[in-house]
DNA sequence: AAGCATTTGTGATTTCTATCACGTTTTAAG
DNA sequence: CTTAAAACGTGATAGAAATCACAAATGCTT
C-alpha cells in the first residue's frame, strides 16, 4: 500500500478518537459515513474514501462495523504492536505526559524516564522509574528502543537529541520549543502549541475587527524592537 | 482584509517562530524568501505570497525587513494587544503551561488559575495565584476575560466549560482530551497530542514494512474488542 | 415479492493549494 | 554608464483535495 497522505492520517485519527468515545456511550456496533461526517464536520464521501484507502468495505444500507474500522486504523498506525519509548525530562510536562493514561490506545508504552535532577532520580511516576541521564544510552541500546519523548529545557535539547540518535533512536517526539538537527533517517515530530494558541488569538483578534487601526500601525515605521518579549 | 486561510496562518506562525530564533542568533536585519524557504522547506514563491497576503512588501535584491515581518505577523494575530486568559486546572499540565515563558511572544497573559483542590488554592505558580473554582465566574466577569485554558480532568471538563461560557468566555483552548459542546459563537481549539503521536507511530510502523502481516490481519474476522485499552 | 429509501463505492468535477515562469526592480561590479 | 545577478511580485499552470453525481447494493415496509 502506498503511503497515506498526512491529511488522511489526520482524519483517520479523528475517526479513531471519536469511535472510542462512541462505543463507550452508544450500544451500536455500526456507523454510517454520514453519521461520522456530521459529528466531525467531514463530508461523508470523504469518510468513505478514507476508509476505502485503508481497505475497509462498508455494507450498503448499514454502514461500517465500528470494531473493524478501529482495527484497521490501529493496523495502519501499528497501535496494537506498541513501541516502547523513553521519556527524557521529568519536569511538569514530562510528568503530565507520563501520567496520561490515554496513550495505550495509541500504542505508546513509556518504559523509562530520564532526568538529570538528582532529587528526581529514583522516584517513580505512575510506575515508571526516573533514572539519571547517564543510564539513558545504555538503556536504549540494551532494549533496542526506537522512540524518545523529549521534554527537556531548550538549552540542553540538542545535546540530548545527539545522544539519543547515537544510542539508536529513530523517532523523537519533541515538546521542547526548539529546532533539532538530526540525521535524515531520524524522524522529528515537533509539538508546537504556539500554533493552537495563534489560532485562538486570530479568532479573538477577528472579533475586534478594527481595520483602520491595523493599517495605521502598518504605515508607521518599524521603530519597536523585533522581538519585544523574549522566551 | 478577507480572513486568512488556516494553512496560511500556520505558515505565518512558522515564519514568526523562526524569525524569533533568527534574530536572536544572527545580526542581520533582513531575510530573503529563499532563505526562509530553505530553512522551513517552503517554496520561496509561497513565502512571498504569504507575505503579500498580510500587506508586506519586500525590497528587490534585498529581501524583507525581519522587524517589519514580525510586526505584521503580530498584528495579524493581535499578539501585541495581549488578551488576558485564565487557566482552569492546576495539575501537571496546567503547571507546565503556567511556567512556560514563551507565551508572552504570542500575546498570551495568564492572569489567574483556578483549581478545586484545597491544597493548591492559595499557592502561587510563577506569580499567578491559584484560586478556588468558586471564584472563577466572578473573576472572569469582573475582568471581562475572553479566553480560558482548560486542563481539567475529562470528567469535569464539560461542566467547567458550561460555567466558562456563562461567565462570558469567548474562546477555550482545550487540553482536556474530550469533545466540548458550546454555543456557536464560542471558539474551541482542541489540543490533541494524539495526532502527533500517531504520525510518529505511522513512521515507525512504516519502517517495519510488513505488508503480508497487515493483509492477514485484515482478513481475519474482528473478534477482538473494539477498544482494547481504555483510558 | 415488489418497491422504496438508504447507504456504499467511484468516476467526474470543482475548488483550493503549491509551483512554475517570467517581467520588473534594485544593487553591485566592470 | 552599462550590464549582470539577485530578488521580488504575480499571472499561468500543475497538482491535491474535497465535493458532486449517480450506479449498485441492501434492508425495510407493505
């Protein structure tokens, strides 16, 4: 099967998420493309095409078996063949992620956490022991881990990323707000919440609707500093 | 100006993010569309069109003034006219967000936090006092707050959302992994990290490249439960 | 059993997005 | 001063994505 386009993957995840809630509530085992479409604001045809793309066949006049849909989606992403992952950085964000119980549904199993704060080393967070950074590389090597979740402070992220790569990591889920350079064959997925924030801001800004002010400001010379507030 | 499409907004944010790092490092005050394009893997023409869409004019043979670009982008999103926001839920995630110093650059100012855990009420997190949930509605009303950040447990999120709406909130940045129902005029932006996770999973799964297994599984009847692991 | 309503699957069409190609402007060099 | 190179701005074009339209299939009702 040729690789699925990102936009399709995104919708598949939305279907999967909704169907999880759906089966928890309703006691029905089939769903139609228009039902899904209505809830998720996606055209029913699109739903059918997406399902077709991952080899799902619906039943005329009935719809799709929820159970089959979920299974097919899990298969596409490999959710039922969980990859072990390590968490690097056990601060607030690392803690929040470690204690999020929903990841199992997405095939994620965090098997170890690493932090260089001696006070944290040795403690357990939802069953996962926090180890010193020193132990990281041997641990990854020993267990053949391919995925790492990075929640370290920006200052050390690149250094840590280099070490992860040299230990054999093939994918980094990066929550540290910085750009990482890694070899071609290592996947970086940056989680930038600023994008979501920006969309909210744009909406609120649109409510204001003050076009003259905008133009007036743009007309002025740019005397303010470029980067008024620094992270 | 007609509203900008989401895909443009997304690129604008990527430009803004990069230019922040850029000016911090280099000591140059202009940048060309191809420089930006190379770094962000965006076609230079696209960069020029995006800049054109927000009223920016470049200079032939020179490029764009970084300072002007940043200012125009801030203007589009309203970043230099910060909206006060309240944080609801002061758990690990709430803490992580509250202590993230980068938000100021995106026009976000968190002015209060609310939690129903008596142990947390009265404490301060990076200068913001945690108050009881009771105080939430009057506080929002009194200060005319329009934006809320929701990091509560799924079980209470909808109830909280209802209260936020009735207090006058116009946009909710939702980190709680659940679907919220709110009136038409209230914007919900859901922050679902599962999407990022799924993309990483898809990549790793692709490395495996085991097509026969996939088809074999799909051919079997669907005897497993639909929702094998529950959050 | 027949007819009707509903739903799937898919080719055709439309709409949106990204890229190309090229004229224009500006700086720098010869 | 002239010419060349580099960058912008934008109409034209190609490529993706979403939607439409309709045949085929299936279940329900009478």
